[in-house]
């Protein structure tokens, strides 16, 4: 799965986005911002949470943290992140490469308001050394993402 699944989804859905692959790791916000030579906030980190029996993805500005109170207000549940093994099993992507594209399972995607300070962002592309540059409108459309406010 991983980056190959992302490439396949882009090809099958005729999504014209270039997947950037690096010779260095982009597995963390800091490493990705260095590889791309952009500020850390422009990295759209993808986090996987379990709410009751459902797994969801939340994309947020790279330098933001989830606010537990806001999360509980939005989802009426406590924030519980998935383990690395669960993330790989459910998304098909390893931690450091998790993104809302080429997913193994159909998951609801939420986009945090923190991203809206940018016109485009860089989520990972299925591997710990990849990213894709994408505008916010296109990100919302491709992921069928719902805008929320859960970050500090």
C-alpha cells in the first residue's frame, strides 16, 4: 500500500498532483519542513483517532496540537490516537507517511481550521519520505473533508 496506493488513486481518479519523493526522511513535521524548505505550519499532519467504533483522520497545521476540550466538544468523545500498528493496519500507510489519500479503509476526513492560514499545504503521500503540494479547496474536494476546529 503506502505511496503506491496514493499513486494509484491519483491515476484512477485523474488527480493531477505531483508526489514529491525525498532522499531524506520527511516522517515528522520538522523533517518534512526541512526537506521541503517551508515553515513547519505548512506541513499538513494527518492524525488517526478512534471515536467509539469509528476511526477518523484529522489534518491540521504542522505546528498545532489537538485541544482535548475542543475535540470533546466537536466529537462528544475523548481523543484517542491509534497505535502505530493500528494506523498501518487501518490506513495502509506507515506512521510518518499517513495521509488522506490511497487509504486501505474508507475513513472520514476532517480538516482543522488551522490550515486555513495557507493557500496550499503539504500532507504526506503514503511514505515517510514523500509529500504532495495541494490547495485547500482541492484537499477538501478530494478527501470530502469536513472543516472543524479542534486545535489549540
